[in-house]
């Protein structure tokens, strides 16, 4: 599955897809409430009102760079607070390679934030040691985000995530810390979008008059465009995250901007009353 934004190509690499089982992350998104938002169905929710979500990476190819945005859960990790995220043995790297992106062809890894489901494949277990999965890449983290999790990983599972998926990148000398509004290359600028996490960044892509927004976890699901106050249980600051949603969606609403979430598929943001809705991207078949 891929999209074009001027000279930039974006490809989605899925690690895990889920339907339902999302009440723990978005407790207000009951099936009854979701069925009141028919524009979510069928792309983003089922007829029964169950949410469709995924854990995925986005490979962004510019004329000069090959970037992996967010790296999922990873294999062999332990100490996670979601039991099924431990000791995984998934085919993510095979999927990535089959899509045309062997790990050594990646020159940049960019994490929107440093939560467990966005840093996992930063590293892989080799001979009992966590080593960088993308051996030729520099890994780009937000400075504020990195410093927060380095200094304030209070829970054991947060410590585990930092220790096995972030610190080894630093130890290998491959980490680069950037400001939340940094320009990564000609086509890519970061947008600071704190709330879900203290140093969360979204990614703005511009090329040849076209643009895209990789929103990360500003919203976990498009239902939060209609209900901006439906903060996720994973949001570190639920009030700020709601404010950030309103600001970011207002900036990109009613434009031809392609928007892809950290856990949902592509579409376009539209104003809808005092909030927003999300129109699923329609693929044009070239066959
Ligand atoms: Zn996430």
C-alpha cells in the first residue's frame, strides 16, 4: 500500500492489525458512539462499531533519503505491559524486505515519539545483545521526547522499552536528537505536537506543491477528529492532547493534504461543525 506526494513516495508496512479490543486505549469510543459516525465505516470501523487499527511503519522515500517512520513492537522484547507484545516472533523484517526495503537500504529511522509501539524494531536481539536493526541508518529522535524518557521512565515497562529499544542506539553512536520543529531534509519538516507524549512530533511532507501529514499518535483513531476530547489512556497530558488535535486538524482541514495516522489509514480531514471528520483516501486503480 503506497501513496505519492510530489516526488515523495510513502509505503505502509504493517506489523499488526486489530479490530475491536480498543476500549482500553479509547474508553469513550463505545460501539454505540462509533455507529453514530457512519463516515468511519467501513474503512476505519466495522458495521458493528468496532474500531480498526494497526501498528505499522511508514517508509518515506524522498529523492535523496529512504526513511522508516516509527518501528512498531519488535521481536523478542520482554517486560511489556501488554502480554501479547512480549516475545513476539513476527515477519516484519521479511515484509519490509519483500516490499523492496531491506534493512541495510534504510538511511534514516525517525520516531514520532518513544512509546513501546513506535520503537520496537529500532533494535533486534543478536547473540543476546540488542543491536540496531538498521545498521546503516542514523536514528532521529525528538530531543524533548528522548530526555523525558531518559529521565522519567517511572514504570518498569517504560524502563524496559528505553533500555532495549532506545539506549542501544545511543550506545552505538547512531542517535541524533532534533528540535520538535526541525527540518529533516528539503521535503520534510517536523511539527511539535505534544500531548500524547511530552515531545511528540508530527511529520509534514511537501513536494512539488503537494503535501502530506504523518500525524503519529496525535489521534489513535479518526473518531477523535469528531470527538477532540476523547483523549487516549496513553496520552501523557489529555488536556494538551485535545488542544493539539484541534490545532493540528484545523491547520490541515479542507485541504488536499494526505493524512496518515500512527495507527490508521490515509484520508483527508474535513471541517464538520465545531470539529472534524475524516474522508478515507480513495485509491485510483491504474489497472
Ligand atoms: Zn502508538
